[in-house]
């Protein structure tokens, strides 16, 4: 894990920020499959935030320490998104906007390989 951290909000919820490798290939951003991405998750606590990512297929997601907590701009972005899950390339290139997690996971809706149609 390259870096991550969390911030506890006044209402008791947390925002977790993690830097991960891209789980799928190119998603239209021009970056390859090994390019790092910054993922933001808003949840009731740290364990639930990590569980939300694991349920999407990102199995090897751990938060060790608090060396790169979310910035105030990142907290604002994730709080204003209805899903509470966002990502963008890391380090940020230019003025890249935040993307919903669906754009990172691809058409299958999870980070694993696409399931064949039955």
C-alpha cells in the first residue's frame, strides 16, 4: 500500500483516503493498469470504509497508519457525492476531476475479471 489515511468528521463518520494501483486496465484517462489512483470513501467508521472497497472486489485493501490523510478538498468532494466513493489518478495530473467508483471498476461493476454472460 503506497499511502493512506483517514479523518474523523464532527458527526462521527470518517473519510478514508487510499492510494492504490488501478485494478482494471485503461479507463479513458490515458493511464496504464499499474498507475496509482487515489480512492476516497465516506463511511460510518474505518472498518466499514474498507469493507465497502472489499465488497467491490478490491480484496487487498488495508489501512496502515495515517501517513496521507485526506485533504480538506478531498473531504468536500466525497461528502458531496451521493455514493461516497470517488477516485482520480495519483499524483494528480492537471485539473483532473473526481470520478465515481464505477468508472474505475469497469463494466463488470467489480474489480475482478468480467463474468461471462449466461
